[in-house]
């Protein structure tokens, strides 16, 4: 398989080491905050810690990949040639339905099992926006840092390495499941679907900027549409039976629409998967 072959190859163990360093740094920083803040970390402090860890991951991953100016220009020129705006709009549209609908159904399911846990689950999020400063920190994390970090980690490294060792289907499934599991939140179904979508785009276009674009647009929609509409999170959200009923109705409709077009997208692009799988088998032989 040929994916961004001009960049340096990065092994899975290198990425694990990078994440371990980031976690250790995060723990140390949290300890200093706790020792100077009466044993409590505020929402703004948590946002700062997330941004700090994001910058560390971003910097270390870029260092390992070593993208020179010439390589980036070549990648971007290839991206411009291959970019299909209609396809991007199509993907974002059905993914938004699937993601929102799936998160609503997850919340409903958790509420039926344990209302108390469901309430804690939707309120226990790492990024909380209580002020304009929080908003811009979250904007940088969600729109700029996360697309690069996630795609380099899960598509450029994890998906590609597993695909080479096993096959393209194993790489797609395993990397997407891990991507969803790490981002444990009501949008876990959407994250699983996003992992599959971005793997297919990566196979189809052989350019990491394509799945990065999907993540960036998704982040932009969240920060520019969802957050202003919902307003800043200033208090604990409590689920009610009426809310759950409305969630079930709207969630079922949106999820049904999203999953139909998601399946169509996979079916339409299965030839790319098959060709890549056959090519990989021939190379092994």
C-alpha cells in the first residue's frame, strides 16, 4: 500500500511511547495545579491541561513524521487535485445525522439502565466551556490540534501498520474501534463511523489531508454551530423522562437516515477496499 510515502514511517510502539510521555507530563502538571489550588482543578485548568497535552502530542508526532516544506507542498497539491467537494458535503451531512442520532440513542440506553450514571456520563466531559477564553482554547483543541493528532495516530500509524501486518479490513476495524474506545463519550457510535469513513478516504485518495479535512469540518460545525446554539455550559444537566422520549424519537430518525447513507457510502467505495486488499495480497505473494 502507498500512503504518503514521502513521510517517515512511524511504528505503533513509537506512538505508544509518545502518549505515555504525554500522560506522565499531564499527571505532573495536574499535581502542581492541585498543590496550588486547594486540591481542586477548575474547568479552565482542565482545558489548559488538555491543550497542553494536545500541543505535546502534536509536536512529537510531527517530529516523528518529519514533514519537510517540500513534502507538505506536494501533499497539498495532490490534495487539491483529488478534492471532491460534493463528496465531502455528502459525508459531513450523513455523518452529522448518524453522530447526533447515535449519541441521543446512547444517552437513552444509559438512562434506561441507570439514570444516575447517564446524568454523570453526559456531564463528565474533559472540555467544558464556561467563558470566552475556554471557548477559544477548545476551538484550538477541537479544530486545529485534534484532526492532526487523531489522523496521524489512528490512520497514518495504527491503520497503516495493522493493515501491513494483517490486512486492510483488520486495520480498518481495529483502528476504528480503538479510536471510538479512546474517545469515550455519547458520540462513540459516531466516532466509530468516523474511523471507518476516514480509513476509506485514506485508502481511496492515499492522502492524509482528506480525513483531516473531515475531522476539521466536523470540529468547526461543533464549535461554530452547536456551541453557540447551546450556549456555554455553566450548570449540571439533569435528564428527564420527557427529554428522553424526545431524544428517542429524534435520535431514531437521525440515526436511521445517517446509517442508511453510511452503508451506501461503504458499498459505493468497497471496490477501493477490495483493490487495496488484493494489491496487498499480491505484494505478500
